């Protein structure tokens, strides 16, 4: 009996020693991170707004971290290919995700998205956002959000709204507007933002929600009317336009945000070092001035703040998608 207990105690002691050794090795590895290039995966092609933001951020991150930071563009399935790949990656800090609104919306739009935004990722920090702006054709007889809502109610079924595609952030911004305003507009999905915007400019479509940098030239040229922006604060680019909250829709917020995330299980020491590096780079005048000049709002956060934001976004868009009956063909 005693020999059995002794063998059990020896095995338990070996297990404790092994666990301690692995903890020491893991801690040392975390302290040395990064020892090789870091890859940031983005689910869209190069040249888009998220790609431009990421490429403005990565040189400073590489300098701060002491290792190359490589952008890995993996377009496909509305960003699902990239997000699912990072969700399955080894949680060692060497594979990261440039998150976009699709992280919160796609699981409700695509039954087989391949990831759970709240289970499969460790948020690091928000890095920026771009407001949408509600624009209408010049000939539409409204000059404010209140007048637009009144017109929609007085003319049921007559208004139509363009978007770059079904399930896009601009489409969902319109669905959220419908839900909070208590109106219905026909949705006209296009194959991209440029043709959608063109048909609003030419008066073939009544209105659309568009990202602010893309809409500003036509707004400033007087080709369309801008009624409101979609963030919680006014935009410095359009300071005389109210937010939709100010225009009478409490709780409305629909921005195109970006943030850096790691796979769930990534060591907290790595998350904290990466968060500090992001905040340092975005705090430099060179980077922040460049991004603001492109219409980007600098937004940073703690990992906990980003987690709370992602929970809120996921719940909000799930409600909106379910109530509106949005379907992706």
C-alpha cells in the first residue's frame, strides 16, 4: 500500500515539476516575443480603406517591436476566409487579424462563417474608424433627417437606398436606420460603392449610406445632399452636419471600424506588449496626421474595452439582421 502511495506521490511530483518547467519556458518565450516576423491578415484586397490604414500602421509597429510586420491580404467570402484562418491559427502572437465590421456581422449573415467573434479571438486594440454619411439625391425634396423620415412615412414604398452589396456595412447602416426610424426603403445592392454612388449622383437612386472619404468629393461639389453622419460624434470633415443621434435617432451608431485581434489563447503578456506598441504608433503625429487626412478617426482601446465593444456590435447587428430579414444570396 505504502509503495503504491509513494509511486503516486512521485508521479505527482514529476507532473508538478514538468508543469513548472513548461510555465518557465512559456514565460521566457513570451518575454522574448517577437523573435520572428509578425503577420497581420486582412480579409480584403490591397488598396481599400482597411488596407491603407493597416499599411500606415505596420512600419511603426515593426520599428517598435523590432521585427518585420507583414500584411497578408486574403480576400474571399466577405472576409470570412481570413477571419476563420486566424481563428484557427496558433495563439503565439505571430498571426494577427485586422478586424472589420464583418467580424461582428458575418456570423449572423453566413450560417457557416467558420468563426465565433466572441469565442475565437483575443482583442488587442481598436485602431480606427470611418464614419458613414447619409446622402440623398439633389432633387429629393428633403433637407434634414426629420424631413426624410416624414417623406418616407407619407410616401410608403417610394424611397430606395443603394449599397455596395447585400450585407455590406453600408447596407446594414440603412437597415438600422429603417428599424430606428420605423420606415421601409427598398434596398438596391450594387457591385461596389462607386456604381452605387454614381446612381445617387445622377438621381437614379434616392439615397445611400456611404463611407465619408468616398462621399466627400461629391458632397463638396454639391452633387448630393449630406443629411447626417453615423458616428456618436460629428465629423471634423463635416462639422455642420449632425449625427443621427442628434437628428432624433437615439442609440444610432454605424461606423466602419478596424481593430487588431489575436487568436483566443494568446498569452496576455503578448497582448499587452502589442497593445502598447499600437498605442505608441498611433500616438505619433506622423501617423495620426496622415490617417486623419484620409478621413480616418483614430480610435484606440484596452483589450477589455475592445472586447466590450465587440460584444455590443455583435449583439446590435444580430438584432438588426434578424429583424430586417436580410438574406445573402
